[in-house]
C-alpha cells in the first residue's frame, strides 16, 4: 500500500526458456505446407495417397505415415509434396504414432491442411517463376501512297540527295498588298515527309512565278524546309511577302497515309482501316446507293479470294464509268493485294486500254490530287 513505508518486494518470476524454433528451421528436410481443397461436392481432394501407420499389434511402420503417390496437377503437387515424404503432423495432430485408419480420417475430414513433412532429400525452395515475357506489339509501319500530277498512282520518290541537279530551280515570289500566294502544301517532319506543293490557284502569284504541283520546297529565303513541321512551313510562307524559294521538280505528291500491321504480311487481302475509310467516304459521294452496294459486294468477294484481280477490275471498269467515279481507282488500289498491284495497274492505267473501251482517261482526273489525306492535315491554301 502506498505510504505504508513497507519496502516493496519484487516478486521473483521463474526464468522461461524461449520456445524452440520450428522443426522446419532446424532440419532442412522438414517443411510445413498449407493447402486448401474445394468444397465436398466438388469431387476434388488434395490429390495424395498415403501408406504406413501403426498396426493393430501396436507396431509402428518403419517410415510412419508417408505419401505414396501425388496426383499430377493436384493441389498437393502444386504445393510441393512429393512421393516418399513422411507426414509428421497435420493441423497440430502428431502423425508419429497414428494408425493408418485414423490418419485417413484426419486427412479426409479437413478442407484446409497445415501439413508438416520430412523429405528424403533437403527441401530447396524453388525459384519464383520467371515473369511472363513482355507483350510485343506487332510492328507498325506508316506508309504513303503517291500520285503524279495527273492523279495516277506512282512509286515513292527518291530522297532529296538523289535528285538530279537539272530538277532543282529557284523561284522568286513577290506578294503585293491584297494578294495571296495561291498555294496549297502538304507534308511536314511529323509525317516523315518534306513539304510538297499539292495545289496552285489559277492566275495566282504562285502560278505566275512558276510553282508546280509536285514541287518539293527545299528552302525559303535560305531556310531549309527539309525538317520543318507543317505548321512551321505554313507560317513561313504566310509571313514573307518577298521570297526566294528553292524547289525540286519531284512531279509526285503524297496522296494517302496508312498504318500497316507488319503481321498482316501473310494475309495480303486484309486492308487497313484508313484505306477502307477513304474508299467509303469517297464512294458515298460519287456513287448512288445501288452502285455503292454493288461496290461493297464485289470488294467483299475479292477480299475473300472469290474473284481474280482480272474479274474484279472488269467489274470496276463497268461500275466506275464516269470521270468522277473513275477517281475512286486511286483509293481502291490500297485495298488490292500486294501481289495483284502490278496487274491492277496494268489493267486500269494503260492509256490504250481506256481508248479501246471508250472509258474515262486518267489524264483528265486532275481533281484526284485534291482528295483528303488521312492522318495528315488538309492541304492549306496560302
């Protein structure tokens, strides 16, 4: 009691030894495994068969209770139990002096087991499974189709350094007050393209100076246009009223842009969404409903390899029988299988074939070059 003056005696407590470490830490052959199985009506057990245990005479099997078989793909196999493992304890119940029947009762009555076993060889913790390989997206490649000044498909141009000197020229331009340059351009470094002239207004400053559709602008007042963005090029051409423009007569312009999945190489008839969109948009403008449905039907037939390229082109020539409709061939070419392209070009773009059929001639399809360019800015009038 406080204030009593009696000395406070400290009660002596017996010294307690710390509990021994688990056997699994002392013996590398011993380990404890926790397992769970499905509900009783699932029909799935732990997947082990056991043998051993005390006999009616009281004699203990030399190995005690041990695992004789582990079913492939079972809970026990996934947990790491192996044939030959001796069961020492299950859910706190020692198995060192237990009959075979009692051991089975314990194992069958529990849905969750904490089982301690001794293996014939030291247990080594298996390394963690390697991480799954990274998902590699199919390589994508952006490619452009090109047309000439007449709107006919052509091969891509060479890079600038391969152009001949006779294709280079300088154009002097003076834009007086109240005048506009009258120029349309396309491209930019963000599209991995140079700056190309895609339109020249009639009787404009650009036309009188000699700029042509298909010219690539290389310099403006000494500033390189080989690595400028589309917006930078527009800004430069609008801000200067007096310009010395260095151009190269490429004679070709980028017409459309598509992204090609390189894993489609073995399925040449599978086309890009962008190409389909181009055909769909333009076909809805130049074709009536019945013609549009007819085109859709034969496109599906060709894509399913139910038509040869010759039969497909023959149908198209009958269907696209006016100058406006004929311009669809440029977009349709993007849906043609790679191995059929050369034959398609031969059947569609040979001038003598048009003259024999009395059909439209591509020489008059100048408006093709004004088609919209997917994934690239609409040509800007300057």
